[in-house]
């Protein structure tokens, strides 16, 4: 519990079969991993022996590795390595990033990026499986098979989201010297509105749908990977009024956002995409913050091994 309250570990939970299954091997030796063909490698696991895995990339010298099992039943091996940071272009370029639900990430350059989710046929099958799961008898084989099929669909969406995050974060880290994002408290924003039995909440269904949209957009994953790939070059600014302020004249008007996509400023007549306007405000705020500090933040040491609580980011 001391590690949890210190903020370095997750809250301890009781071990449960089929959930968060995995183990970590420390003091790894260079001879414990080898490549036997173009796409196949082997890792030596104590008391098990040599176990094959898909060789997706070159394995650098690692101090430890972790074997996990996801909810779709797939097993993964992740080698704990602190990767070197990506270099920026060195031109002093700044980009503002506005994260949303309809548009996952809007850039101050005018680019609108969206996380690829499930296709329509996959979403239709997801709804079918949910109804089938609700009718299945608890403890039956039919229920177990339906849960496994649901887990595979959710894992497919998570894989696409992670792939998008990796490619987007790499592109931002290499294209720009400073990446500005809003300092959002995602855990507070996605808190349930259900309330209690004595004080039930309002708009629970709509809030639950919004929470799902926020989590499906990969807000937290994107910023976390940016911090890891471009340490010291990610600037977090206050999120207040970024969507209500005109990026051209600075006028603040909550009615200027006519719709989800259109921003129209009355005093100066500026008209543009609302998400891009917010991204421009985020970028401008970052420029002022960097100028006030006379430089970027200290990235801190990059040679240490990634902590266990963040090991999933390298899987």
C-alpha cells in the first residue's frame, strides 16, 4: 500500500485467474534471448525453458522482461528497455494539440486526426454478442465463449488505438520541437455520474457514452507516449477557455462556438474549425510558457529502467 500511496504503483488487488495474468523476470542475461529465424525468437523462462515468440523488432540489451496475458487470451513478452528519445527538427517549431471525441486530435496546423475504431460490421457484431451475453446462463460454456469473442473484438479496437497512438506520437515528436497539449484530468473527466442510492445522478447514460468516447480516443495514451518519446518537449497548458477564445484576436465568448465544428468570432469575423482554433490557442499558450521560463523543462534522467507500473507501454 505504501507504493500505491506514493503514486508509483497501482492499487493492489486480489489475484484472479484469467485477469492480469503475468510475471516478471529480473536479472536477465544476454544469452536468455535469441533469434532462430526471420520472424521467430526464443526467450528462456526459468523452470519452463525456451519459449518462442514473434520477433517483431530487434531486441536490445534489457535488464528484465515481463510475460503477460491479455483479455483476448494472447500472451506477450515485453523487454524493459528505456528507449532513446526522438530528436526534433531543431527549427523551434511549436504545435498545439486539441484532444476531442469526434476529432481525436486536432493540430494547430489544421490537421484533423481520428482514432480508427471498429468497422460497422464489427460494431454490429459487438452489439449482437452483448445481447447474447446478457441472455447466456452464468457459468455456461456458451457464456464463456461469448465473453471470449467479445474480448477479441475489444482487443482488436485496442490494438488499432495503440497503433494510431504510436504512429501519431512518433510523427509529432519528429516533426515539431515543442508539442503543446491541454493539462486534462482524464480520471476526473471520466468519473461515473451514477451517484449513490440516496442521491442518484442525472444524465447517467449520456455521461457514460461520453466517458466511452474519451477513453476510446486514447487521450492519456497519446500524451504518455509523447512524454516518453520527446521528454522535456511536451508542454501542458491550462485547458480553461481554449475552446471559447478566438485565436486571431483573443476575444472570449462562449457563444462563438456555433456547433461542434464551427467557430465564429463576432468582433473580428474570424471563422474556422472549432477544434483547430482550440489547438491554436493551446500552441500560443505554450509559446508564452516557454518564453517565460526561457527554455524547455528538464527532461530528467533517461537511462533508468522503466518502472513496473508503466511497463505496459512498452509491450
